[in-house]
């Protein structure tokens, strides 16, 4: 009976309406990553990988975070979903990003952005209404632009570079 009640209660959980509803996330150092502390700023969420053809975008992501620091927070979410291009541990990923690209913007712990073990945040991001497109992430370095109220407002495929006008026009 308790199991039935639990199952029924899960069926009636209200879907997320913004990213601030996602709790219990960790940063790359294992500390709490609370997205609600960024209320009032835009957030650019990017699924990242250290051994990808787009890995050099880390440099522009860092530049973007510095140039628009009063308007947007960049947060990288390392993921190993595409051809094993993020095989390292959280420490290895952090060290690579800091030493190779001078990354100072927040990084989450390694997550899954595709499949049965997809992180709940990415389930929301890939299904949330936006004027661009929805559905599965196709590759590393897809970008999700969140408004000051925690809602997805634009989505960009991997080839759109962080400093491109396609992104910066919204900052």
C-alpha cells in the first residue's frame, strides 16, 4: 500500500517551471550548486567535454563570463554522453579547465545529459518551451540561455560560439 501511495504521489508532482526548482546539485568540488543565487542574472548553461572538437569554446565561455559578468553567469556541466569525450574525474576535469583555458566560471560535477540517467535539470531544459527548438541534446557544447527569472529563453547548438552575436545580442 505504501508503494502504491508513493507511485501515485510521484505521478502528481508538478513539473518544474524554472531552473531554481532543481536542488541537490553539486559543483565540480562536491559543494552545493544553488542556481537560485543567480536570480536577477541570465545564466548560460553549457554541456561540456574536454576531448571534443568544440572544447576550445571553453576559452570564449571564460571571455563571455568576464565581459558580461554583471549580466550573465556561465555554468559548465561536464558530460561523457558523446563518444566518451569527457572520461575524466571531477578533479581531472577541473584541473584541465583551469590549467588549459583559465576557467573560473562555475562547473558542476559530471552529469549525464542524455538517456535514462539524464540529470533532471537537462530533462527540463530539453523539453521546456523556447522559440528555438526542443528535444535531445545532439552533441557537446549545446547552450541554454536562461532569463533572470530562471526560465529557458533560447537554445543554441554546439557550433554557435559563445561570443557570437547569436548569443551576445541577448545579454
